[in-house]
């Protein structure tokens, strides 16, 4: 029944709105205008969509061809350098007869190898070259360049499968995928490799050697980055097993690339692929030298950005058409409905609390008379409010100002000065000293400005300590260790006194016998460190744990209702200081609390040397 009643109410309200002349005109113009724009926009979008798709495919195909040409040329150079020893007769025959050479002949042969490969890789520098080594089939190392760690490559030769894959190529160059460079002392990076087997094909002896060259990915990275198609697109090179060599996206080298995308690229051409990140146009090309595949992924949003602009423009035109329609319908019906709508808006404004609203309708008919009476009623209501409530507020403000004026700090200063003068007159030095210190503390706390020098803050602490020493006598001793360089540095006012007060009231006052308060400042690593230490009874482990938790969580887990044996709240002064300094200095501030039962408590904190 309730739902039925609500539905009837909605239907009734809708009918009431449709019965308005302005509403009918507005809807008629909107339907005609928006319908025409939508038809034209839809047709334009379909035409541009197909055109942009064809253009994007053609553009990506051109870039893919250029990238593949650059990569093939690069890999062909690596291949040509690696097969060059096959054209050295002495090199091949030496491999074939190495096991029958004398030790001296083997040393001479190794030296010749060294000279040959140094000339090949260093006299004419190889781009991205990261190291070379060559082994005999039985695992004897013939030569390695200085970049290579011999122990690592010896282990790799005996344990990794690249040797068998190289041998199985039968003399062709085998390109290994991306892997971490563990073979040299260079900073962490990825490399790929090219390896080949050297043997005398015409000889029946099964003697051969295996050589391997390491290259960095810099040229591959440069080629792919230069081929960037547009915003959000990426290029990926994968080896024959689908492992990533390099990606301009977030994928890491050595990871297995998305199998779904690899399946799409296996047939060549292009295809559309959709995942959680959106829809992509996928295109691939395969290198003829290493057999690696380059995959290009271009987001649909980039390809059809122009079509999306047409959609946005269509929507914009529709909105503009609605606004124009609204304006025309308003002008058409304003001569009839304007006075009533003006009175309606005034009533609505008053309902929202704006009692200064007045209706200005310059008419002598019934609507004009209603507006006149309406304005007079508002004037009377506003006058009553002004008389009753505003005057009461002013009275409260006057009472508050009177109360504040009664608390005059200069009165306190003058009273303390009078007490000190009487104490001096009667030679009561302790009273004179105490009132002087107390007066200094009052003046310090009421000075303008939030920041003072550390020297001023320490003077404030000294006045406080004088009062406490008069109170407790020889029970309290103070040791100062102040770096002169810290005195001129700024600090937030009254940052030290609450901590010193805690040390005396909760530490030294409870200690049996004399106690010592240690105050220290120092500059270290562009920060000023403060240490306040007492040798009082310390605090329980549970309370220390709660205070540390409060400091770590900026007050989230601290219970300020804990009381000591005299009913005083524990840690409030410390927590107030921590909260203020955290707000002022942020992460450049830190505080630590150390305490051991029977040994005392130490509070240390740091602030930046320059705020």
C-alpha cells in the first residue's frame, strides 16, 4: 500500500509538471533538436570509426616493419661477428687438433685466440657488447674477456641448457633470451646472449668449441622506444618460448607473456584483445635471425580518439540545443509565468533561511498586492529578530569582553614585582628569587609570537628550575650540556618546560635522596637534538609501552586518564609537546622515550635546524 501510494504521488507530480505551458514547449523543442543531432552524430561516428581503424592498422604496420628491419639488421651484425672465426683456417684446425697439441702449443694457440678476439671485439668496438668467452667441448676454458667472471661462466657451462641448445643448432647462431647479468660486476641489469659451436665439418673427429657473447638491451630498448605509437601503447619482444626480452610497458624481462595474446599473434596479422585494462589492437612481426616476435599493443582509446571527440561534440551540441530550447521557451512564456515564478522563487529563498529576500513586482493587479503584503510581512519578521536575538548576542559579547578584561597580565606582573620588592626589603632572598623567576615565566608565556630562540627557551627552563630548587632544596641538581651553536636556533615556544616538569614531578620528586636532572642540546645532521634525563625511579614497562605506542600512532592508543599515586595524570605534558611539534614540523620531527625501573627516564627529540 505504501509503494502504491508513493507511485500515485509520483505520477500526480509528473502530470502537474506536464500541464505547464513552459514544460510542454521545452519538451517539444528538445525532442526535435536532440533527435536530429543524435542521428547526424551516430552516422558520423560510424563512418569515422571505420576510417580511423584502417588508418591505425596501416600506421602500425609501417612502424612494425621499420622496427623489424632495425632489429634484423642489429641481430645480423651480431651474427656476422660471431661466425667470423669460421673464416679463419688456423682457428678451426686448432679446435680440431687441440687435444693432440703439446702444452706449449696449447698456450700459443690460446694466445692467438686471445689476440684474435680482442681485436674482433675491442679494436672495432661492438655496440652493447658485455662480454665473450669460449670453451672446449670437455669444459676447458680457452679465453674470456675481462668483463666476465670465470667462476660464474664455468658453472653456467656445466649446468645451464644453453650449451646443448647451441650444439643442437649444428653451427647456426643461437640467441638466448633476457636474463640477469650475473656474469660481470656491472650494476644490476638484463642481458641477452648469442652463442655458436665451432667445429671442422669436413673432419670426422668430434672435437668442437662453444663460444658465447653477451649483449646489453640498450639498442633493443632504443629501437622499441623510438617506435612508440601513442599514449598508452606498448611494444614487447618475446623469445620462441614466449618469455619477455623487453617491454615498454610494466612487464619484466624473463616473465612469461600473456598466453592469450601469444595465441592471437601466432597466426600473424592483427586482432582485437580485451582485458581488465581495456581493449587493444594487437599486431606482431617475427624476426628471421633469432626467431623472436615483436608484439605491438595499441589501446582502442588512442585509435578512436577522434571518434570519441565526435561523440563528445554530439553530446555538447545536444546540451547547447537543450539550453537554447530552454531559453526560447522561457522567452515565449515569460510574459505569463514570470510574476508567479518570481514570487515562487522568493518564497523558496525564504524557506532556505534568506529573510532579506524581497519581491519586486511592479504591478497593480492581484499578484502585485500579494507581493506587497508579502514584503511587509518580511519587514516585520526581520525587525522582531533584530530586536530580540541580535541584541541578546551583543549583550553576551559585552559580558565576555568584560570578563576577559578582568584578567590583565600586567596586574600579575606588577603584583609579583611588588612581592619581590618587599622580599628584598626584608632580605628574604629565596622569596625575591622565586617571584623574579615566576614573573619571568609569566612574561615569557604571554609574549607575542609562536617561535623563540633556544636561548630564550633555556632561560625559561632556568627560571622554572630555580623555583623547583627553592622548593626541594638540595634534593634536585641540574647539569647543563648546551652547544653554543644551538642557542640562536628557533624553537616553538614552551616545548621544553613540560618535559622538564615531568622529569621533576614524576622522576626526581619520587626519588629517595638527591637526584640529578640532565639537559643537553646538540646539532647533528641538520637537526637539533634535545635530551632531558633524570635518575629517578623510572616507569613501569606497561606505561612506557603505552607512551611509545601513543608516540608511534600520534595519540591514537594513549589513555590520558592514567593517574599516579597522587592523582596526577601521567604523560599529558609530554603528549601535548609531541602533538604540537608533530603538527609544526611534520616528518622532520621525532621523539623517543627510554626508561628503566630504578635508573631513571630519558626523553629525546629532534627538530630541524631551519624550520
